[in-house]
């Protein structure tokens, strides 16, 4: 059907619906076709006329208006926020955002208001629209539709971000003043999330609102910490049990959730604490961390992981508390090492990771403990002399098995032995993040030491790793084993530590790729990487497309070999004539044969793995 015919038919159908809404059935296919075709093929004037007729239809239609709204959203995409505000009669955003309205109408209103997030001047205009920001807040916290809630919460965040007052920025702070300065809007953050009003709203709706507020506050806190901490309207805060001088953060953290009565919300609350810790900055402390410590939240959360309580609450919150400690240790390593937390965490890990080979191989993995182990500063994983900080006389790392093991363990070893991520270059360079003796430099040096310490205690490590990597029946385990090979190969290591290396009978080269080419790894890793990928054709009943186990393992193995190739290329350029060219030539020949390792049989080999 031509665009003009489709538009004419749609116009006739809309006119019929407006004239007889009770007796005319809405043609959903016609609206669907129009949504796909018309927006890009009609003139601006035709678009405007159609928008007006659809808006009139929404006032009277008795069927589900979703097809109409979907078409409107498409038609209105090119319109600016100024264009939207120029419509006559004006759009009633407040009514459209009421949760009593159809969900699709809520979505339409939010789509139109989101046009104000592209310019600070538009955000300022929106802040001045009577009742609109309050309607967005109410819709966000009170709706039962997840999609609408996410869109409304994102709208508020985007408006605050574009409106933030910064140097050389255009933001006027009017949205901030509306949300935090308008007592009616500010009160909604409390009243729609407080258990005091459970009898009016219902506990289920309040729990949803609480989770949404926590996610939102954690994002706002990153933009402006002071705003969420300080008091804005004492009478509102006092009515909801907030200490004088505190603001919405204190309400969300300390007074909003009854974790003992609602364990699932308790989990969300601890996750909220983790989000509040912020992003990577100073390794020593931050206002967020100091606030959590000052309110007793930090120690109370840690106790859910470190304590011996067998209560239901402790069992529920054990994992989230471990994740909180992992983020704390990762973001603030100096604070972590300077507190008594490092010793307590090591003691807990020594208990949690002390498992039999059968449990490691077949029982549920202690994934939260392993994540924490991979996140703590490597300093705390070494067995120290009495002249240094004492984090225990045994490293939790020594408990991780390489023979009877699982994928989580091997991925944890890969993370630890790879070392910290290389920091982006900045100018001027940070005094705390670069150079000899910096935190990052210490971590890279201790990564190397931890690897060789572990290898001294586990001389069959590489034999076990390559055996797992070749076990295609256990896909996750095989991929994790290959991840270990790649992680060591590309390891971020240095040799600046003054601590003694282990008394080992094997070489301890300075880099990961040279460690792969040295005993005891050399005997196992290089033959494994150079060998052709296993054929799938001998497995009965299998399917071998590009998503198959064998092909995934083959690709991972090939990528690990290419990573080694790149490192050896760099080594050969840095040290010509040292024999690296011959090794590089051998590796390059294997890389050139592709994933299967058989240049002549590549097509046939792939066919053999595709379908029997």
C-alpha cells in the first residue's frame, strides 16, 4: 500500500473512531503498519495534522490505546521540547503521569518530557512547569510498571545531570531546586517510601518505591554528595524520623527499610551501601566512606560476613556483605590495609575456603568468598614477616585447588595472577597512582610474587590447568583454565618489590609471558596452545555450530595464543638475537592456521563440527 493510501485509510479510521468510539473496533494492524511506514514518508504538516487527530482520539478511545501511543511516539521523535510545549491545547502532563492513567499514556508523557534532557535551558523550563516534576516523582515511585518506573527515574537523573551548576556549564540548578527545594516534591521522596504509610499504599508498592529510591539516591550522590546528605526541609525529615541536620540519604540508609522484617529489602539495602561507596578515586578514603563509617553502617555490614551468627538474616546478607567488602577493599585499599578489617577478612576466608576436594569439584562454589578474595589488595594475601603488617600466618590463596576445582576458582586465580588493570595515562600524572612505590606499582610487583608463591606450593599447577583446558565436556571449566593461561600471559607484573621470592627450583622471570615460556609452565602450556583444536566429529549426538562448546573453547584457545604472540613480538623487538624470533615463528605458523589448527582442513574441519 502506498504511503498516501495508508495515510488516507488511517485518517478515515481515526475519524470513525472519534465519531463512534463505543462501536468501532480499533484496527491494530493498520496502526502497526502506519508506525513502520508513515513517520519517514509524510510531510511535516501531514505529521502535525496526524498528531493532532491522534491526540483527539486519545481523549475518547475506549479500546487499549497502546497502538495509538506507539504511533504518536514515532511521529513525535523529530519534535523538540519547544515544539511539544507549543501544542494547542497544551499537553496535560500532570494528568498523563497519574498512575491511574493507562501505562502507555504514562510512557508517552515521559517520552515527551525526556526531550528536555538534551539542553540545560529546556530542563530549566520543565522545572518551572506547574506540578510536572512532582508528577514525575509520583509516577516513578508509585507505578506498578517496571518500564515506566525505570524511564521516570532515568528522566529525573538526566534532568539533574544537565541542570547541574558547574564551571563553564549552562545548568541553572532549577531542577535541583524543584526536587530538593520544593517541599511538596521533596516530601514525596519520603511519603511514598515510608512504612508509616503502609496502610495507605500497601507494603509491596512501598518496597518497590524503596528500591527505586535507593538506586536513584546512589546516582544523585555521585553528582552532588552534599545535596543528599544535608537537610532541606526539617519538618519533613523530622516527620519521618530523620535526625535534625540530616537529609534524604539518612532516611534511605537508616530509617526507611526494616531489614529484619523484610529480608529481600535488606539485601537491596546492603547493595545500596555498596553503590554509595562510589567510584575509584582516592585509595585512602572519601566522604561517602567516612559517612558510612560514622553512621555505623560500615562495621554493621561487615559483621554480616565476618560474624558467626547463623540467623536467617545473616545467611541472606552474607553474599551482599561480601560484595560490599570487596568493593570497599578495591576502591580504598590503603584504608582497608590500615584497618583491622584485612586480618578479619583473611581469617574468614581461611574458614570459608577450607573445603575438601570433593566439595570444590562438585558442591556449590563459594562465589562470594572468591569474589572478595580476588578484590582485596594483594599485600594482604602474602604471608608477612613480623616487621610488616600482620594479616595472618597463612594466605587464603593457598587454599584454592588447581586439580579438583571449579570454574570460579580458576577465574579467581586468573584475576589475581593477571594483576591490576593498567591505569590510563593522565597529565599531569597522579602522585598516588603512578611511578615506583605507588599503590599500583606495589600491586603489580606483588602479583608476580603471589604467582610464584602459589606455583612453589602447587608444582603441578600447569599440568592441571592444561588438563582442564582440554576437557571439552566441562565447558565452563575449560574456558576458565584458558582464561588462566591468557591472564598470566598478559599479566601486569613488575619487579620492584623488596620482599624475598620463594625458595623455588624453577626460574622466576619478570613477566607473565616469559613465565609461560619457562619451566614448569613451558612443558604444558606451549604444547597445548600449539596443538590443533579437538575435533567435534567423534562426539556422538553433538551439534557443533559457532556457539558449540568445542568451537567456543577453540576460539578462546586461539585468542590466548594470539595474546602470547603479541607479547613475544614485543620481546623479540626489545631483545633481538635472544632466540625469541624462532619461538615467534613457531607460534605465528600456528596462529595462521586459524581456530582449528589445520589450514588445509579448515573447511572440512568446520563442517565436521557443524552437524552430524
